[in-house]
C-alpha cells in the first residue's frame, strides 16, 4: 500500500487507483484547439464534475490525465479518448457520465465512459478517416487511390517527406506500412490507418497523397473511428 497527498493535501491510497476512460467527439470551432488546449479543457471539466482525480507528486501536482491519440489541429473527430486515474467512486458510471458531460465545453460531446480497476494502458491500433468529397472530386482522385492501393498490395514503399520540427527540418518516411486501405465511398474517401510503436500516417499526409490541398484537413476531413487496445 502506498499513501501520498494529493494537490489539496488529502491522503490518497495507491491501491484504490482506477482508470476512467471516456470516449468523446470534438466538432465545430473547438477542432482548432491545440493538443494542450484540448487537454486543459478536459482537465477543467473533470475537476468541475467532482470526479476523484488522482494527482502526480512533486512541487507542481497535475491530474493524471492523458489523451492517447493526439489530434491534428483542425481535424474533427467522432472518436477521441481521455484516460484519467481516479480513486474509488461511490457514484455509478451513469452518474459520472452525466456529471462530466454537463461540464464539457461546447463542441465536446461525451459518448460513453468505462472504469477499470488499477492502472490501465489504452492505446490506438487503427484509425478510420473520411475525407468528404463531391462525386466529381472523388473521380478526380481515383487515380491516386488506385496507385496507393497497388503500392500497398505489392508492398512497395510510399515515401513522403515529413516535417519533424519547428525549424522546418524534414525526413523521409515510408508511410505505406501505416496504410491498411483506401477506398471511395458515397460521401468521399475512407482511409484506415495502422498505428503502432513505429508510428502512423498523419492526416495531413493522407490529404497530400490524395493530391488534395492542405486546407481540406480543416474543412472536410473527419476521424470517424478508432480501434483501441487495452493492456
């Protein structure tokens, strides 16, 4: 048993740790929040909801909160996830859901929550994106779609240049290993990306491979679904 004090000087017992996982949507103007800004919005909502958050130790304690799959600025998402460590709660999942949902800012919509005993690690393994396009636009990118699928099927490298820092330095990356499928659908193009410890393909890189303008990321691209794996 490990006993320590939280931010408010209250004693907390490590053995009572639970992991609160909440799936949510982020839409509208808040999609332009940075990762840190989105993290702060979730953090404030959890604090105001009265959830028994656990804090890190040290001179500047912070809630034990993470967003396992950072979102590109401008990208709408229908499947985001936050994970927070909490102490045992007497409230039901439904009550906790209602309390958190009531505190989220406009543009954030809580889908569901789950509470797991102990410290649980949840990581993404696949993400589904949709780029909304007109029929004419779908036809215009059909050659790019076919080329991508041929390269994926043949195991041919798909090399792109990736900016790696604020100075504009770039490196070459084979993103073919991170693309599971690309297919035209009624509302545009659906892309399923693979996510691992080796990395993934970024939404802006998907846009570029389709031969579309960078502005599409903030206009017509949505992360529709993420497959999460719990360890």
